[in-house]
């Protein structure tokens, strides 16, 4: 059990946790963003990052410090915290990024970890190999062997109170990512960055990023704090947190400001194209677009960087609130509507619903079904898996409408797409308190039909009738042939009512739910 990381709350695979960083004497609440500080370029004073933006941890590059003579000497003499003027926790990268970019660095894991320890880093990083996406399997396996040795070397270094990262690599091979996660978790190292995802995010391959992280998470233990290296755009935080990522870092706030780009939770805008500032942060509240454009050079860069950080930290707070309220996946779905690539990422996330379901809370806030993707959420899967446990009578009516005023069934259950059937006594139980649209879509109907199928297959001796509200052919094809179908919409019963609703007779006197096949 890793005593320095404690999970306080969770939703889906996302969690609010506390990462204790002993060398800094700081406890960082996660999910957390670590702003990247270039030791040679100061866009925002690091001291302000904690006091004004709430950043309890930042990250800087120890390889750049080590290879820049005057900065190296200052860091060794004063220590990182004094040099940067920052009293929170400081993580240092090792030079692996430079290795990935330029193909060569002149340091080893032992050397760079000892240097990180000596300059006062609170969380150090070994020299792993970030294998890019789509590399050959031979390269990915070879690089993983080097990273495996780097982790072994890191375990052998006397780092004192400094925590140490155990990067998880494996390119775009899920089995290698899972294997790397399992091996990293078996070490006595402390924080677990999922590496080499920046190229995926830069090319908007959020679905591939999701698959890589999900695979790594399958290998990592639940008590492993997970860092998504190089991820810092606010539009992807909800998605990444729902996967189980706890720490993020990015220089995007500064790099985009340098290019005149303005971050939002749904994408990036060019300052030159803005007529309004869609934000109420201190920068946007006190400036107009024209005033920001009129600012020149470093001043404009600093103002934009501050806005970018404000909107980024605001989104992290929003994610935490969603976890606490139990509606993180609703927030993921909102963000997925902001960009097609994010929609791909959300759909990829739902392909791992079984993985999420194992750790998702069984009771939380109201389930909102707002799109066809909602039918694939882990709560729906969990309900279907529990259906065989329910006690079922000999003759059962499952209906989308209220209980018929006159019937001879042993019981009448509700049917709510996308969940399917359930006893009315469970109507006030999560997630069956769900808010669903009256105009259900084909995916919700199909999921409800699969629920009917699960119930029938578990109870083959039960005579089941399904009263549905005009379901489409795809959903009806999923219903077992043994089920009697009653199309309530075709019979004119459009008044759904509630559990106490009185059924309205149609022309032939048939009550909703009476056993009558659609072919009659």
C-alpha cells in the first residue's frame, strides 16, 4: 500500500485524492495540474502560481538545469525552491523528452536522479524511453526493456525523501502498456506517469490516448497515483480524470500564449479572431479583446498565459465538483460535444465500460441519459449484470407505461431505456432514478432490449410480455422470440403517466400490457 497517496472520493475511474510529498512538506489534492516552468524563460513568476492560481506543485526540467552552467550552479547552491521562489512541491523531469526529440542525451538514470536529489527536487524522474505512437512492436519492446532497467536503476539510488516517478511506456500496444503498468506497480517507486501520449494529443488522437491509458491502468494498482505526462489542455481533463489520471502537466498555457492563442474548455481560439472574451477570469474581466491585442510582446504573452491558467484551473475544480456530485461522466459527455476528436475519446472510454464498472460507485447523483452514448455507460452494464439476481414471477409484464388498471399478470415491472426492466420497488434506487428523454433513441432502445434478453435468459420458464413505445426494428430484433410484444404507441396509448397512471382503452378494448402479439 502506497502510504503517500490516499483516495478520498471517486466517480467512474476518476478520484479526488491526496498526494503527500514529504520532502516539500506539502499535500497536493488531486486531480492536479503541474504548470511547466522553463528555468531559462519566465512567463509567470512561479511564486504566483501557488498564491494566485492554487498550484501546489509544478514541474521543471532537471536536464536543462544540469546542462546550463550558470543555472546548474545556482540550483546546487540555493536549491530549486529558493532559485524559483516557489514554496510548493517541485517535480523534475529527467531529459527523456529531449531524448525523444533529439535522440541522445549525456546522462544516466543514476546520475540524473542524484542531481535531482542534490538540487532539492521533491519528485524525481529516471531516464526512460518515450516510444512514439505507431512504432514497430520490435522498437516498442526494445525501448520497454531500457525503461525497465531505468526503473531498476532508480530503485537502487538513495533518493532520501524524494519521491520517484516510474514511467509507463509501450507505445500504442495495449498489452505492452498493461505489462509496463504491472511491472511499474511492482517496484517501490511512487508516482506513475503514462508517457509518450503528447504526439497522440497533438494530432487529436484522443481515442488512442484513452486506449493507452486504460491499458496502463489495468496493470497499475488502484493505489498508484497516475500522471498523464504532457497533458494540459482543459478540454481533455474530464475525459482523462474519468480514466483514472490524477496529475497533469503542460507548458501549453505559456506556449499558446506566445502564439497568441486563447484557451477555452472546448478548444483554442486565436486572439486576433475574438470579438468577445467568453470568460470571467481576472484577465478577461478587466480587458477587452482590443486591449489584449494592443498589448505587445511579453505583456500580451503574460496576460494570455494568466488567462490560460485561470481557465485550466477552473476546469479542474469543475472536474472535482463533478466527482463529488457523482456526475463526472455527464461532464465528459458535455466536453465530448465540443470537438469531434473528444467525441472519439468519449466513445473509446465507453469501450472500457467493464473496466470502469469494477470501480465506479454503485450509488451517486442522478443518471442523465442525454445521447446514444449514454446507453453504453457502466451503470447500464451493471444493471444488466444484476438482472439475473432478481426474483421473477411466472407471468411478468415489463412496460414503459404505468400499471394497467386491469391485468392478470403476477407482476408488472417498469421498462426504462437504456436500462431495460426492473421491479417498481427499485424505482428510487440509483441508477434507476435516471432522467431520460421521452423521445428515446435507437441505442437506448437496443440497450433496454438487451436488458430484457438478460432477464429472459436467466429465467427461461417465465412468460414475459414487453409493452414498448414503438421501438425500432433493431431493438426488437434483440428481444427473445419467446417474449410477447405489445406496441403501446401503435395501440394509441401515448399517455405514459406514472406508476399510478390509468390505462386508456383502445378501440378493441385491449389494455396496455395485455398479452397480444404485434402480428395480431
